């Protein structure tokens, strides 16, 4: 019975996701859903990413948390439009659903936006099940989390279009085999582009930024 | 409608949790539900904890993951009885529910057990909502995850009986203010015992082990 109802909720979500997707298409906005565990460094990565994209790309952010506006405050420093969504207004949801993103969009002028970043709730499980109308999904795995995570949370890694191994500056202090982590990701999703980077040192940021810029260009040209 | 059904599922869960609790009481077993994000170092901590508890305490483990038996393989090295539960047999659940723990118990001889450790699915959100019949709940937060996590995931920190700040050996390489993290936890849960430890250096393990041993003794004496 639980499963049946969850299916209904997912079907309703898919309808709203499709509406979001149409809205993004009308405005030529590339929507990127960024997901990870709590503490992977998502917000820091997005702050740095936005700073590097401006002014070539005009980004905006919808950021989801159960509570607090900490992430929105941090992201707003970048100068990009930021809307915070607290899912405790939506039953404390452990993920962003399409209708919740839709409410967040009311605070963003899509005609002045090239790239909409959706920073999902920190959770490597549930957000993978909810389409929010995004063009691309990105998973961030910090090198402090262990090489086995792609195998333990395969759905997330399977549905994503790019993977980021973050906090690589910490590698010298960890027993983390980054080649094994990459191989585990490839086992789940062989073709996924994989970026290894550190916002602290800036190492590896350039290829990630180029990838996003390419995708924004492709969206404008109507090929994403 | 979604919320109504979720309430029904939670009510059914509570009934099964109560049955588990009775079973633990009959055998004088202390049941501890350990929760955290993916990659907080839960499994490593539990391996080390079990090794330090034996032979004074007879531990057993029920370990939950969506897929893989990696954690069970690691925990079995400690010599303790270990049962792996894969929630992909239960709809890919993002948490352990009481009936799922119940199935795991079939593989454990409770008459030969003093301490049942329930290693939950790596998720700082959903497991907080599901009582599995445990006596105590413990949350593990690694120092790589950021000081704000207790404020962003307050339910988890509110419902727990002890908190662990793990991987303290990494502090010299991080911009992590452990006093701020502890203050944020205290803001949510003022009375919660808090352990700062590293399995790598062994620092801080002793007070945690003593706390668990005390709780096992109290359970045997019928005062937990």
C-alpha cells in the first residue's frame, strides 16, 4: 500500500516536473540539479562555481534545506539571485519535489537567467527519485566519504549526468583511493564525466566550469 | 494525502517497534540505533567499538544498506554476529523500519547478546522518523561535514541520546570549528553527551566505550 501511494506521488511529481521543464525550455535556461550527502561541500562548490561563471553566464540558485537559510546567505554573497526553500514548510521533506522547486521559481526572473542551479537537500538517497524538471543532474561525493559510496547508493550515481569528487586537497591526509572511487562510479555509470576538484586550492575547477559553460551554450542553441 | 498515508505507515511502524522493544527487554539486550550521513565513518567506528567491548560485552550488529554487503563484511571481522539488511528488498528504503530490523533479528541469538547495534542507512534525515524499538539513538557527525549540520538537520540531533564528532584526526587540515559544532548541537539538544574521537589515533575512544558499557550495565539492571 505504501508503495502504491508513493507511485501516485511520483506520478504527480512527474507532471509538475514536466511543467518546470517546459518553463526552462521557454526561457532557454539550463537547469542543473546538484545532489550529495550533507557535508560534501556542495554550497562552497556552488559559491565558487558561480563566481567563476559570472559574467559569461547569468546564474541563479534555488537552494533546498529542511531548515535554516545558511546556504542562501552564503550563496547570495556571489551576487547571483538566490531563493531558499525550507522543506519544513512541506512536511520536512528529505528532497526537493517539482512543485517545491516551482514555488521557488516565483522569486527568480528566468528571462535574466542562463543557468538555474538547484541545490537539493543533503541526502544521497531520496532526491534521486524526484525529477524536478532539470536538464542535468550532478552528484558531489567528497573524498572524505569513502570509495564504496557509489556502490551503496547506486541509484544516485546511475541517474546523474556528471560526478564531482570534491575536497581533493584532503587526499594526503586520508586513506582514500580516488582511483577505486572513480572505478566504482564507472561500474554504476560508465559514461559519466567525472571531475576531481578542490575549491580550497582551485585545482580541477577549470574543466568543471568549462563543462557547465558548454552545457549552457548547448541549451541556448537548443541541443541539450 | 501523502502526509496522511505517511502517518499510517509511521503508526504501523510504532507497533512493530514496540514489539522489538519488548523482545530486547525480555533478553536484557541494550539496542542502540546508530545514524549519520553516508561517509561519517560509522562502520569504522563500530568495528573499533566492538573490538574494544569484547569480551566484557557481547555485541551483535544489524547493519542496513540499500545494497551491498560491504559493511557486514567489515563488521564481521570483529568476530561479532552480523546481519546485513539490504533495503532494496524493501523498496530501496532510505531508512531502517522496525519490521525490517525484526527480520534481521532472526539471524541473531539474543540470549547470547548484551548489546545490539543497529547501523542505520546513511542518511541524516529519514531514519530520525522511524522508531525501531531501540533503547538509545546515537548520531555520528564527522568533522569534515561542516559545523552547521545540527541546525540544518535538527530532528536527528534532537531525538538522539548521544552525539559523536568523528574523524578528529583531520581537524588540523580543515577549517572546522569544533567548538561551534558542539555549540550548535547543544542549541538543539542541550543535555546530549558528546564524544569527540578518532578511530585512526584512538583519541577520545575511551569515554565513548565507557558510556556504552555503563548503558549495557544499566540495561541489565533494568534501569535504561
